[in-house]
C-alpha cells in the first residue's frame, strides 16, 4: 500500500476540503470454479485467490489471480514384484491433469457497485495416467502414474462483479467452466 501511494497511484480523497490522499482501493478474494469436461480433464473443482486494485477515479480494475485444482492428484507408488507382468499395473482408465493458472485481470468500473472483469493468463497442466485395478486385485482401486508431460496453454475468463459495502461478489465464465467468488474490499 505504501508503494502504491508513493508511485502516485493512490486516489484523491473525495472530500474537496481534505489535504491528503487515501490508501488505494484494494480487494482480496477467493473463488470456486467448477471444471467442466473439456479436452484437458481437470477433475473436480478449482480454487482461486486474487488481489485486485480498483481505481474509481479513472474507472478501471487491475489484479492478479492464482488458480489450482482442489483435489490434486499425486503419483501412486507402485513397486512391481520380480517377474510380474506389466499388465499387473491395472486397466488404463483415462488421462487427467493437475492445473496451475496464473492470470492477469483487468476491467471497467461502470458504477460504484457494478464492474466488468476479464482475465488472461497461462495455464500449466501436469499430465497423469489413471489406472483402475482388475477385479481380483486387492491393492488400492485407482493408481496415478506421472507421465512427465506438462502442457502450457492460453487461459481466459470474463465475469461481472457487484459490490455491497465491503463485500464484492463475482461470477465468471472461463474455458474451464463456471465460477463464483467473494472478495473483501479493504478500503471504504
């Protein structure tokens, strides 16, 4: 906050008789994104954390998001016995991914309570092969094997935000699916 104030980004106090600047309007938030079944399958939902700067004088928004899937897949350690055939690994089920998304968000302030926000960034997907056990196997029912393949793709989303006192609600659509979030507005 001190850095933003020193750089001249702090907004002027709305009181015409005040001789100071007020701290910048910043919000921090969490959101949930329900992942749909697209080409790169990320099972379950994702959680996102964001920091957003609101400039009501110039009517724009800028910020940063970080998103990751909630139920991360980890490598299942499988040690084959000596002489055991490779088919013992199980039946190949599907390819799934862990995700990490880094997004820059920007937008427009239409009124003191309604904002349009858009985000663009990079999505990094770590690939896993999922195997189901054969019916006669007693080990864990599902195994995950890391393939070592990482895919980086362009990510984008668009949404609306509505401010009610110090809470900002957001709803957005992305190439991953639909999401909603809550932000806390630090300044008033």
